């Protein structure tokens, strides 16, 4: 069997949940590739020290550059599970040795390097190595969908949710066995959860739970953990905690890699904090003590400890830890974690009445996250600011769904033609408050004026139903364009007349219709509800 055949056979067995059989078969084969794949199979089983030994053994007999790169990738993968204070140089060494991919074995090595970087939570390195095209040479193999899922995970954990969606869809479409299908669905759930698609995410998590797959190897543990991340992204913290425990196997989540163990324990702490169970939160926090100084886990554990410090009322310590977590996540482009760290930091600042700093940081975070499709950040940030009575700016163009109940009420009054002072009297609020709400309403519909709001938000109109009895043909043309939100200059350009002529037509239309303003006129046009001013005559030629 050649090297590609050795790799393909091992991947077949791992995809089927038979990593133990892969280890046994590979022990009978000579050569560096067999040793490296044995190391990968040991990693699959959670046997991280055995995985490292196999990778090191493969290095000693490597007969080619690709053999050496594969062995280094396996050592780097094993590093992600070892409880040691320092990582080896294997990942940096293999990244430096990568060149253009010449064949399917080179492509597999690049995939494994990207997987190792991801598993070490070095998202910047993973993104620099990954390219979806490296999966092309493995099309038709059962493992190809899982390779594509790695690309989706790199983009998703890097906060690039829009980019991750394409890879996740391709991975789901390519899955040709049940375990691969469930893994790709869990990745799709991670992506949809972070894009704030609550219904799709809940459906995907339901399907993964209903499958009842035992968490006995890296793939099955991983898909449960990914489902947990998906659940927490849509705010289902209790369900997330349950999925973590199914995957982790024991209180210390010892079967996980270092980063998965840290993230899993943080989810358990967050679940306890949410319901105010300080004893449970501290118990899970105690399980994380072994990870405090691990370079992979450090930012996650700092954030976990910030949650505990906040719960204990030690705001100064909580801010210090959250700021450290922010810096550590930023260093390795761990952008989903970075966003979570920023939210935790803002929550602590709000508890200390530093509202302006917290609000500013949340607005900046949401603006950056929205550009990448990471809309779950908006939900988390909005909930955080809501505790202090603050709100995020609405998403431009989202319309009615972006409005609060009060804003929707004011929007409907504007569409009825009410002026600011009238609305203030009706709702027993100040004109200033009405203006603040009005600016948010206009932003939500992506318009600059109340007339444009009428054109965008009122829905299908019966434009001009009674206008023909009131206005001249030219006035009707002018009013129709005013109702679309056009300025006098824009109307003049559209109709090829002077601005002064438009002004006269608008003035005449106001008098004839009984409207008091351009908004009133536009509203009358949209509804067809006008009152003829008795005795008014046409003053301008059509």
C-alpha cells in the first residue's frame, strides 16, 4: 500500500468510529506515514501522549520532506491535548516548512496543519494555512466533508461567519456517512447560531441530540461540543451545559483537548452564573485551575475567572481578568472568544456604573461583528446594555424588526402624519425623547427624512386615490415624487423643470389638499385621504 493508501485507509476507519482498529492495523505497517497516521488515530481516541510518541517516532524515520511535515503536524496536533506548561515548536516548524501542494498527500498535510493550529486556538495561523481547494484532491473520500468542516470552523471561530456559511453548506452536502453528516450539521449549527438564526440552530441541535451518538472519540465528542457552542450562541445556556457534559465524560472534561476543556468549563460556569448558583460556578471554576497557566487555555480561563470575580462582587479583579482575556484572544485572532471577552468586560463596567465606556465598546464591537455576519454579538451586547437602560443603534435597513415597542408606536404615529409635539403630548413624553426615537426609526429604515420613511415603511399605498379631484396633473406628478422622499431639487431634475417651479407646485398642493407639511402631503398621497380647500383654483400651468 502506498502512502496515500495508508492515509486513506486510516481516515476511513476514523470516519467510521474505528480509530482503535486503525491503530492496530498501522502497527503492522512500516514507514513514517504509518507511524504518523497511528499518531493521528491515538489523538482521535484522546490518547495524547501516545499520539506525540508516534509523531516523534515518525520524525526519526522520515525519508522525505512530506514525511517530515506530516510527522510534525501530528506532534503539533498532540500538543493541543497535552497538559504541559509549554508547547513544542512543532506547529511553527511545520508552518515554516509548508510549500505549494503538489499532490493529495501534500493537501492532507496542509489540512492537518490547519487542524492542529485550530486545535491549539491559533486562529490566525490556521487561517493563513487553510484553503478550501486542498480538499479537491480528496473528493469522493468519506473524510472530505470533515476536511471542509475544518475550513468552516476556522472561519467561524475567527468570527467570519458569512465566509463560514459557504464552507459549512458544502461540507453538509458532501457528507456521505452518518457520523460525517452529524459533524457537518454541528458545524452548520455553530455557524447559524453565530449568525443569530435561532430557528435553524435549534433545529440542528435537536437533530444532533436525537441521533443519540455516544461521545467516544474526537469526532463524536467534537460534534456534541460544537452543538453546545451553537446552543449558547442563541442564548440556550442550560442546553449548552448539558451537551458539554455529554461530550466531556467527567467533571474535569478530561477527554477533551486543552482548548475544548477550557471552553467547556467556561460554558458550565456561565450556566451556573446565569441562574445565580455561586457554589456550582465556583465548583466548575475549581476544575479549571489545572489549566490556568496553559498557553492555549489562558485567555479562556481568564474570562472564566472574570465571570467568577464579577459574581463575587470583585469588579476591579474582574475588569483586570477580562482585559487580559481580550488581549490574549486578539493576539491569536480568536475573534468569537474576543467578542465574548468584550461582552464580559462591558458587563462588569456597567456594574461599576461606567456606562459610557461599556456602551461605546459594545457599539464598536457590534459594528465590526455585523460586517462579518457575526450577528449573535448584537444579541449579547444588546442584552448587556439593556441592563443599564441603553440600546444599540438599529441595524440600518432592518425596518420594523429593529424597533422597540415604543419606537414602533412612534413610527406608526409618524406614518399617520403626526408631528413631534403631537406625539409627545399623546405619549406623555418630551419632544426631545420623541426626536431621539425618531432618529433611531429613520436609521432602522435606512432613510433620512420622515417623508422617505412614509415611502419605505407604509407598505402598498392607494396613492392619489382622491387626488385627481384636487390637484392638477403636474401637481400630482410633483406630489408623487415628494411622497417618494425626493427633495425639490431631485423632483426638478426628474421632471426637467426649475426648482422654483417645483416649490410653487408644492405650495399649491399644500393649499389644495389641506396638508400642513410635506410629510402631511405625502401621507395624504399615500392614503388618498385629502380635503379640497373650497374656492381654491389652479394657479400654475400643468
